[in-house]
């Protein structure tokens, strides 16, 4: 295996061994705490622009399976692991994560002290970083990283959203709209099991959605900053217009968009919530949830918006869900469809259907 380096913008260098595609990459370095679900994470559009660190020390044990894709390609810019499995279980054909990364042109690096790296991120916050094989160019690379804009400064949603309106007739009673900000296939799976679905690009005007005849709208997960100017003048405006016309359910990025559209604001978390073991308190119950987000709704900004916080993160107290006092609107900052993770909160899709029928939660 060729020697490689994970270089951070503060000058920290981790030495390891390269695998996957033979190329240099850069992005925001973030970590996920799941023991499994690496394939779902790699193909989750919400990871667009990021280098993903896996905290679990051995990755790739069960190979790669068609059923675990959350989109058609890998969206992370690089993968960092302590160790990857070279001989995975034959249950899914024995395809290695090394081959998986090569197929999509994504580099990886192993042999990294991921515990030390995660402590650094957890203490200092997410940082820009790069994976490289060029030991001679590290000093110059650090300078370039410091000057490089954060991925979230780009309109990442525009890169992962669908380009055309599409519909699926599943023979169901209700038809709902899906505003695609980077939808995971797990969300589509749970929607298709309950509704007919019309999928709209992120920048679709509200009148087009209303005229389509859908009875409710789900705003999906997605990458980047929900307060990005391009999102503000497209999706946020659409969500604001729809808020008094159709029942709405926001998931992850969609939850943040609803918060902004109703008059609230968001902020960047120090190191985000990523993993399928995130505890959320809802009333007297605590659910273990799947999450992937670096921004959150500011609870203090919700005064006067009509939104009420009904769920919080047990670890840091941040907002994990809101409901509207008068309108049929609710959100979950976590992923009720899991993919990966527990499906304990998948009932929220049923709530969505009931809310559409009754006009209230």
C-alpha cells in the first residue's frame, strides 16, 4: 500500500496508507459515530463536500450491497478509517470498500489514529483537510487549505437535487410532494410505501407545487448551509409561501428550512451530529436516532414564529424537532427513515399522512 497523508488546515498531519482511487482530495473533515452503515453514509447526498472519518475502527466487514445505496453515487470527497476490511463477508458478493471507492473515483486513507483525530475535531470543531500522497507538497497544501472556502459556502443542494419534476403512482389514497434537497432513497422508500409521490427540484416555485394537486409537502435532507443565499431566494421562499397552503413535514435540512422560512435562524454546530446512535428526547421518551447535519435551528430565534420546540438532543440540548402552534407543520432534525440506524421513529411518516387528512397534528 502506498503511503499517504491526511493534512489539516492547522498544519496537523496524520500518516497512513492510501486505498480507493489514486488522487488528491480536499473538503471539510467530519466524523460519524455509527458502528455500521458506512455504505449509506458514503452515498448520502448530505455528505457532499466532506471528508468522512469513521470512528468505528474496522470498516467494510460486510462489503457493499445494492440495497444499501442512498443515491446513485458516493458523495463524500474522501474516507478516513483506522482499518478497512480486505476480505469482507461473501453475503453480498464480497465486494470490498476499496473497490467501491475506486469505482467512483474517491480516495481513502487507513492506519489513521481516528480516536486522536476525532478528539481534535470534537475539541476544536470541524476543519478543512486533504488526503494526499505528496509529502513534499504538504506545506503548500496547508496554505491552500487555509485559503480554500468551506464547502458549505457553495450551493451544494443545487448539485444534488433532481433537475426535473417526476411522479410515482403507488396506488395510494394520498399524493404528496417531495422537495428534493438531496433526498436519501430511504425517505423515498418510506414515502412510496404510504403515498403517491411527486418529486420537485429544490428551486421549484410554490405555485407549481400547489397546481400539481399534492395534498402535503415533505422537505428533504440535504447538504450545506440552509441560510445560503441561493437557498434563501428559492427553497426558503417556496416553503414560506406553502406554509399557509399545504401541510408540511421537514426532515433534517428540511427542518432547518422550515425554521428559517417561518422567521427563525440557524447556526453551525461545532462538530455536528453524525451517526446512527444519537439520543433525542421527545416528551418523556428518549429515542435513538440516525442523524447527519452540521447546522441546527436556533431555539432562541423562534419567538413569535409560531414554532414550538418539541424535541431536543440529549447530548447538547439542541433543537431536534418543532411543531407549529396553529398550522399543520412539524419537523424532525433526525432521520425517521434511518438508513442506517434504528427505525423507531418511522411513525412520523404515518403522522404526516394523518396530519394531511385531519388538517392538524
